[in-house]
């Protein structure tokens, strides 16, 4: 099976932010993926890692392209923005230390 080219070095993440939502206890993840290549590339997955004040990962979530409504291919020179709700709830969430930072990384699984 032939699929779109995978060159993660040509994919950049521009303008990522992780903000508390206007209502409730949730958050909102915003990011833009950009294809710097001159050829179409396969849409990558995105890993969100939430960090504590010591920069240790306390929560990690992988978002597949379907999770953020992206097509399977990112055209040359194009970008794709996403805005996703992130809920931290339940007994496990209550035991988490305060979120002090985040990392967003694009990768091919």
C-alpha cells in the first residue's frame, strides 16, 4: 500500500497554547501544524504532555489526526489549525499536581 510521504523534519508546530477554558474545570489546546515541504506529507499525530512545576510529565495524551478533524494529508506549504477541549476529571485527576507547563510534539506513529 502506498501512502503519503512522512518527513517529520518538514512539519512544524506554530502557535501552540494550553489555556484554562472559560467555563468549568477544563482546558483548551490550540495548535497549528505547518508543512514546510514542497510536497504533500502525511498528517502526523500530536502528543500533548502536561508538566508539573519540576517539568516532570504528569499526563500524556496522543491525538491522532482524526481526533482533531485533520485530513490524512497536509498539502505543500499548508497549515492546519486545531482547537480541542481537554478535560482533567475523575479520581485520578484530583490526585494530579498543579499543571505548570506543557509540551506539544508532532510525530508519526
